[in-house]
């Protein structure tokens, strides 16, 4: 029969357990059994030799948890599940920056050795599921995804790309400035091209002819606003404006021939006698039999 824990002549073991749990609730981290014993008011301490039995009993009931200290060291005790401590340790490590799971394991293994490898992986999975840890992309030389305590910001990853884009637009603007074209116009066209490309990429499913025709109409209006009223636009002017969407001559020609056969637009037949110098293939649309040099909306 197990000895009862008493602090006086009366049986107060239930009170002692309540005091133990309240004392642990105030501790920010696991403590040794000796430290816990000393933190309890003397009337509730009972006999020092019987105190570990009280701790074991509460642990068996799932009211507190023992934390193995390793080696011959005495275990520590806390009122919270080991996973709670493990989560706090992982989050503290990740506060310094995103890490791969392997790096997290290396940095935390000794501190949360009271959990098995499987339990440590479960901690990471739970942190992700709870939205407290987020996946980060691989580094340029990294082979594994990383984990961080904040969501990766697209702006941070796009900084170099946007800087390169701005420099490229500036170079084009410098060249076109010699022809009297303002830099602001070049920049506006570049931004619009990005917007249209985004619109195409966001279109659900394959690019439909309706979406394609809307984009073609916008490009034609930028070249000549009268095109909305039926004025033709030269293929030579339209092809560069659509190369972000129809980069090859085959794609470009196939799209326009298809739209023409669907009565969505009109292709104007090429007459070499009216063109000096003659136009080359890149300035024309071919349906396999005839060549066309202009496009008009219907």
C-alpha cells in the first residue's frame, strides 16, 4: 500500500496535488523536482522522500509531464505537454530566419531530446497546420524547402527581377529617345504588357478566342485608336505588340487565321505592287496559300 502524502494529521493529498499544479502553472519552463518541492508552501510539502511519488502519480494521471534530462541527471517536471516546450524552442530558433527541416533538427535535437524523431517531426507538421510556421522556397543553391515563422513576401523575392526589368526598360527608352519617343510612353507600354500577360496567365483553362480577341483589340487600339472603328493595322506593327503572348510566327499566324475563319476579324491580302520595298515573311501572315499584311476588327 502506498503511503499517503500528509502535511498534518489530516489527509490533504488532494490539496497537495492542487498546490503542486498551481506552482507548476507559474513556471515558464520545466524545473527539477527539488526546485518544485522548494516552491511549495511548507504546510503542503509533506515528506521530502514521498514527494517524487506524488509527482509520479500526477504524471500517470496526465496532469503533469516528466522531462528526461539525459544521463544520470534527474528528470524535470512541468505542467505542460512536452510538445508545447518543443514548439516554443522551434519558434525561437526560427525567429532568426527560415531553416530547412534538417537544420531545425540539428539546432533543436539536444534541447528537445525528450521527444523521439517522429514526435519532433510531428511538432513541425502541427506548427504548419496551425499557421504558425510557413513554407519558404529553396535558396538558389539549396535543395530543400525551408520553414519560417512569417509568410515569404513576394516583393522581397521580386526585388532583383523588378530592378532588372526597370533597367531593361530604361535601355529601350534610351534607344527610342533618339527617335523622339518619350521615356514615359515606353514605360507605360512595358507596364501594360506585363498587365496583359498577367491577364492571360490568370485566364481559367486554355486561352479562349474571346480573351485573345480582346487583347488583340487593345494592342491594335494602342497602335491606332481608329482601329476600333475598323481601320486596319499593319501586321508588321502588331506582331511585336503581341510577342509576349504569341512569341513565334507559327503561333501568331495560326491564331489570326483561326479568328479570321471564325469571322472575328478581317485579314487584308498582301499586294506586293503596293509595297516598296517588298515585305518579308515576318511582316506578313500566311494561311498556307495566301499572304496578308493587315488586320481589321469586325
